[in-house]
C-alpha cells in the first residue's frame, strides 16, 4: 500500500518536473508562423463561443416563457423577493462571465492582428501596383508579372502595394488577407504559402465597371521549381533588355500585356 503511494508520488513528481522541460522544448522548436491557420482557429473559437451562448440564452428564454405562461383564472404569481446582494449578484456575475469571454476573444484577435502586421524577416519582398484593371507585380530582380504571382512554398511573401489610379483592394481569400492599395501611399500585406498550389486573388474594392474582372492567381511552387521558373523569367527579361528599374507610367499595363506574361 505504502509502496503504491510512494510510486504514485514519484510519478507525479516526475511529471511536474518534466512538464516545464516539455513546455520549454515545445517553445524552442521553430514555429511556422501561419496567420491564415491562426485566423481559422480564432474563427472556430468565436463560432463555438457564440453557439454556446446562443443555446444557453435560448434555453433560459424558453424557460422564462414557460414559467410566465398564462395560468387559469388569470392568476397572478408571487415570486420571492431578491435580497439586494443577490440582485447585484445576478447582474454582476453574468456580466463578468460574458465579458471575460469577449475580452478573451478580443485579446486573441489583437494578438492575431499583430501577427498579420508583423512581417517575418526571411520574407520575399514584392512590389505591387494596382490599376484599372490589373495587378502588376515586380520582383526584387526586376522580373514582372501581371495578374499572376509565382512564389516559393515555405517563404513568407510581403506585398508593398500602391495604385496608379483609384482604390483597389488585394484580396487573397485562401490566405485570409485583404488590404487596400491606393495612389500616393504604400500599404502592405503578407502571407505564408506553406505548400504548392493555386489561390485566387480578387479586387475587393469597387473600382470601376470592370472591377468584377480584376482577378488573378497566386501560384505557389516547390522551391526548386520556383528557382527554375525565376531563371527562365530572368533570361527572357535580359533578352528583352527591359531596364530592371523603370518609373511607373500610364502605358505600363499595355506593355505588360504585350509581353504575354
Ligand atoms: Cu480594383
């Protein structure tokens, strides 16, 4: 019997000692920052919260309706009077319970917002000029694409955005990011494409009659495939002898269209 207790105590002590080590180990592992996944997690949390609260309120409301139903002979009920302390308790405790859920969700939202604003250091920087009605991307080496952004899997991508005419909004639903682009200001958004695939880009700000056609694609390639693609682009850029850096002009979209990207 005593042996059992001793073994149990030893086991508990080992667990208590191991827990911080395990937590520290989990922390030191390089964490892949993926705001899209965190966004989904928070969204599910909010849905679960409001479902529980909604069901709870529905049950309580139904119970009150049943309690206060009309009785035969228009009988008037007599409920016990609440003491001032319990009256205050009935108001304050539920408020704090629901407020704490709200504050918890708001705090998580704040943390997530900071993740969306805090661009990782190992990012790929791409310039984006929006215009009626196209997305024009420029890579650090001068390579340009239109309505199609090719990126390597596993590297965070930041877009430094502006617009040559009016307000647009670069929206990538799969990565849960949307940010306005506008003349005279540089805005940014970043996302982390973790695996190869294709994702829709669309304009989320009504910008003119062809707004609905202002769509594009993000093509995520395996790093080696991306490198091969980029090499080809660099070669054709050199062959076309287009200067690497060219000031933005109104004629650019036509030129890019002619390039057939
Ligand atoms: Cu637009």
